[in-house]
C-alpha cells in the first residue's frame, strides 16, 4: 500500500520530538469526544485569552536537525577560542573524557529529575554526597550542600545566612575590597533590596576590626581577586568576637595547598567547583558550593543529601531536612533555590573521584609552580609584582601600558586581564602549557623564546605559614576508581541505580519532563561554546552573542513581551530578577511605599521566597474550590493594602493545571490598584503558540528553559530561567558590569544589577533551547502544546473513573497536567499517596508530583514527547494499583502488609529468607507480565525519612555501612 500522506516528512524533527502520531491523536481525541486537535484546543483554552494569528515571522520555519546543526556550526565558528588566563573565578580545566562521555553526554545522568523520590535516585545521591564530602574536606567545615547556582550568588546566600544566624543587632556587612568584581556587583544589588548596608574594606593582617564598626558578617575572598594570598585568621577572630559570622569564598583547588577556611575560623565557605573539570562555557552552568560549621546546617540554603535507612535497615541516601523547604516554608524559607546545579556537581565530584587526593594536589602544585615560574621571569625582566604571596594568579605592574600588553597577548592567542591602566593580571590553570608561559612572557615584552628550566617539584609562592597540613579526600571513594575502566564502571553502576527519562516517562506535574533531544545537546560540548571565558572581549564571542540575541528575540515573540534577559540561571532567579525589576520601577516612580506582593495560596513555593528576597511583604490570596484565584478575596486584599500593592504573582495556567478564564479581570484589578503583574511562566508548555502572557496583562514573567524549552533537568539542575518583560521594566532588568553588550532583544538596555555571576548566566546550554525552537518552528511549537494538552486530557479521561480529577476548566478539560485526588482512596482504604508513588516504582515508573499543590494528590504531566504505548502503560499501571488498593479496602490484604505498603520491592526482598507476605512474590515484583523482560530494580526499599533527619549524616558514610 502506498502512503497517501503528503504530510509525512522523513527529516522533520517535530515528529521525533512529539511522541504520538496523527493516527494516535485520532484515537485519543475520540476518547475525549473531539474530532480534531484544533477543536480540542478551542474548547480547552478560553477564547478571551486565545491568540488567533500565527506567531509572527520572528520565528523562522522549522529546520531539519542537520540544518540546525549547520547553523549552530556557523555561530560557533564566529567565536574565537583563545587561551583564557583571565581567571576571576573561571579557569581553564580538562574535563576527563571518561566523565564527559559518561556523565555530561549520558542521558542516564542528564535526563534525571531532582531526587525527591530517593529510592530511584540512589546513584546521583551518592554522587552528590561525594560532592558534599569533597567540599567539606577541602574547606575544613562540617556540612556542605549539594550545590549552589554559582559563586556570586553563593556569596549573597552566605551574607543572608550570616544575617539570619548572627545575634549582632546591625544591618552592616563587611566586604573584602579584594572580592571578585562580579561578586561585588551582586552583593550591591542584592543587599540593597533587603536593607543590608555594605562596608567595603581593604583587609589584611594588620586590619583593626574595631575600626570597621559593628557588623553581622564579614566576607573574605581567599585567595583574593588580585591573586593575593594572606592569612585572614586574626581578622576573622576579631570580627567573630564582636558577634559576626565569617563567610569565606575559597578557591577549591587552592585549598589543596593552603590552610582551609574552617581552620581559619570561617563559619561559612562558598565558591565554585568549576575548575574541577567543568568547562567555562562562557559563564556557566557550574556548581557553586556552600559549607558551614556545625550548628548552622539547618540554615543551609538549597539541597542537602543525607544518609538514612530503608525498610530492610540498609543504609540509603535521601534529601535531608529542608528537602522541599520552599514548598513548606514559603516566605520563611532559607532561600529561593529550587533547581540547583546537580549535573555539574556530579561532574566536579567525579573529577575528585578520578584524580584522588594525590592528583588534586599535583594539579594544584603544578598550577602554583607555573605561576611562580612566570613571575620569576617577569621579575628578572625588571617587572614588579603587586603581591609576593599568591597561588595561581599574579598581578603585574606595567605603568601606563596595561592595554598594550593585553592586546599583544590577545594577538598571540591568550586573554589576560587588565585590572587597570597600569596593572595586568595573569591566571594560570590546569591547562597552561610551557608554550603559554612563553607567550605571556613575550606579551610583557620578553624575548621570543626562553628556557624556563623546568624543575620538579616546582616551588610555589605560597606563604609557609599557610601551608595546608590537614588531609582531604581520604574516603575510599576518592582512592579507588582511578583507572579508566574502574571509573567507567563506577559511573555505570551509579547510573543503573537511577530512573531517568532513558528508562521511561517521568510524569511530574509542573516539571515538564519532555524529550531532551540528542541533536539539541550536541553543541554544548563544542569547544567554541564550551571554552569561552565569560569576560572574554566582545570580538571573540560574537557567535555566542548572536545566539543569545536570537533566542532572546524568539522568546520575546512567543511570550508577547518586549525584551528578555537570559541571565537568571534558574526559574527562581528569574522570579527574583522580575520582582527586583518591579521594585526598581516603583522606586523610580517615587512609589516607595509599594512593597506588598500578592501571591495565591496555590503558588509554587519559590514565589513567596523570591518576593522576600526582593524586599517585599507577602500577602496570600485565597483560591476557590475550583482552584482559581478567588476574585473576591483578591479585591479584598487589594483594598486592604491599597497604596502598598507592588505586584501580584500569578501562575498561568494555574498550578492546578487549569486555564482560568478570569485571568484578564485579575490582571486588570492589579493594574487599577497601581501594581504590576508577574506571571510565573513555568507552565508555558500549556500555552505556547495559543496565548501570550504579554497579551493577557502580564508585565513580566520568567520561563523555565529546563521545562518548556528542552534543557535537561540534570538530576536537579542546571536550569535557565529567562526573565521577559514589557518595555517599561527594561531599565530594571539584570545588567552586568562585565557584559560584552548592554543592549538586548527589542533594542533596549537592561540597567538593573546582576542576578547571576556571569553576564549571560549559563550560556553553554542555550544552544539546546535555540535548537529546539529552530527545529520546531512556530507551527511545531504550537503542535507540541496541543499534543501536551491532548496527552494530559487523555490520561485524565482514562483515569477519571479510578481517581477523581481534582480541577478542570472550560468544558471539563484540563490544561497540560491533571491532579488526581487520592484523598478519597486514602479515606476508604488507608492507602496513601506515598504508597501509590512507591508502588509505581515496582511497575517501572517515576511517580508524578506528590502533594503539590494540594496535599494528598498526584499531579500528572505527560508532556508531548511520550508515545501512546507509554501513556497507556502508565494509565494501566494506575488502574491496576487502584484495584490493589481496593483489595486492601475490602480487607483481602491487611493495611500494614500488602504490595502497596511494601513497595518498592527490591530483588533481595523477594528472594531472601522465607516469603511470609499475604501476596505473592510475583505480585510484588512482576505485577505486569511485560516487567519480566523489562524490569527496573530499585536498589533500596522504602526509605525512612524521619530517621535521616534525626540522625543527620551528610558526608560519605564508611563503606561498612553498606556491607
Ligand atoms: C519549576 C517551577 C518554578 C521554579 O523553577 P526552578 O528553576 O526550579 O527554580 C517556579 N514556579 C513554578 C510554577 C514551577 O513549576
């Protein structure tokens, strides 16, 4: 039979991205009672918000995968990769190939979700506890978290932690004048919003701390931005004596050789792990870190991995303490960080596993030795160094000729840093070669070649008094996997313990776990994108800037806004950037009293946490029984705070997964009261191509490129959370002192303070979203939205008779996700939402989102990328689980001993000893026959959450714990 379909295109990416076929759609639509996808969307999306024209030509027609890669290649070729010796928190590094191939380029690692379901996340949780152990060892502190967004924001979080924990009654924070310039800029903009006064001070061993006045915290950069290494112990002690906490930003590689912050008296250490094998990537993503001394662990922002035990008493990893803290604590959360930098933390930890303590020490010694060697020659040539004691960075006086030296070096292929007209800075790293040192020497006016006389071991220029004497990375994990075969197998072993998108669907509501296509991922590791320093000169990064500009304009187009900033490196940071823009706008208008942020009770927890960080007061607006914002309560809250309304933060479609038709009334009411409207765009996958935030009354939104636009979740990050806004907010969107360009999409300048350490946030992963838009085209994006909505409604319809669907909108339809209400089931049978989530593991699934936004429910978001067979497999598993629960309800199985309560079942649990349960072993592990050939085995049984919080262990346990 010949195909009559002319629509079939063998090269079209869209039909690879969308999992269901046109024929599947007919079947699914029939189940819903609609003839066409258009008819379904007409019925689902309220006509009041519907956009009827196709997206403007700003979005080019869909390219094939080959065409998109060719265009990306042209953009890459427009960049010029020179050797960066700029330093300032970003160093050249060698990603061990075994880590690049088996982690960064391996979907088992990059497509996983944040490990909220610990039983199916033991691999990445182990990698993260290795990260935490590496950080606590090197910093000499007690507890580290599983990554921060970058170094600059980690310092800000350190400042906020110091303010929470300090008893000093003052709002003053002392900042080292030798801080990284981007860190300084971040501190300035973030401190201002929350009423902290910064006191910048030249710190050294002779500083009289009493002269600095009272302060709740002290910040030291160690080594300094200028490369200087000095001993801050006495300054730290004096500062702490007057009630402050000491926050030290430390270079992890330097700590291999110099005294740790913990030994110097620091309460908090922060920094980046970038130079542990993570490419600079023009600024990110990289994993920042934070470690604290004992007693402060409950103040730590972000995720903390700990050790607990499972139902069989075996040691098992899980997220500790504040695992979902914004969701629970909202405006009282310790920070707004949700998505962090897990994939990059995994890479950095594996770099330490691969090299071990001897390798790390060697790499550090070699870099310090090379810096000393270069310095010695420059001194011989009559040049003067600014500091005598340094690790890998030297500062050289070149009266009046700094620009010339930097230009000469650039012509010779190396970027140096011009600190001022008469000072040039050179940072050595792991990649620096003898030839690089020769070239730098020539740039400073030396002869064409010179024999440096390599000596081993190379002497360093570190002060004797700061020599590190304490050991690190002694745990066996850092001393075992150092052949490539062992490393490859360790990575495979860990990956096999986890459930990621390469095994099956991850139907997490609000998280949009769609395909992260291989073609989209390809350019991430191209050296032209990966090996750029974020402060490289504009002329050398025009390809990346072009990509940024195109993506910004496409995102502005699809959201109906005038301009976009790609700087925020997570959704939460986009929220903060948007709220800071609103704050800046009101202040510029003289509206200093506008500080109330209205937030519906159903909002994502980060919303309230971000509002607090933007210096706003949160006022909660009720939701009605349909899950919509209660308009009467909104009007009442507006009236009660009349002159103080700064903003409303609303999620659209709502976190209940429905399109509210009142959204325009809501936004009008806020505007009438003089407030601005923030629309949380995390649910854009339900709207793209059908409605635009800018058209329904939004002033500003963030998007989650790691949801709607295909950046993989990486097991809990990276993410990109661009902020999109109307033109009147542009002057207050995040700028950056080192940005190569100040103009952005829409031809406007962004004049606010930065929210990320790097000017363009995490640019090395932007080719992913760029490729997605480029390969889908406007029509494909629209098709994806419609298919996602179809899939959610199909699941809702098929499951409705088994689990009530909590909220629906127009015509009984949901948007791109649906909430299954398990509370009636729990009331009837005692089976909890936890039991169902864990039982899904036995059936080979990742659970949907649990108890958000409503306790006792599961929120299912299938996305457009799943095929019909996988959707049906999920539906059938849920129906069978319902039947199992009913059997418990009827008393066929006891409430405490049934396949649900016993889930997940490990292989050991069904073969060890005598089987005493009232259900069979087959029912336990093969409830569906297809599992016999295709089984994901959870490595641990259900994990005891409370035990882990009572007995906090957040570093690698001794290997006997797993014996
Ligand atoms: C995911 C999400 C966020 C936060 O995004 P992160 O990137 O995790 O910081 C905010 N709001 C909603 C509705 C979300 O689903």
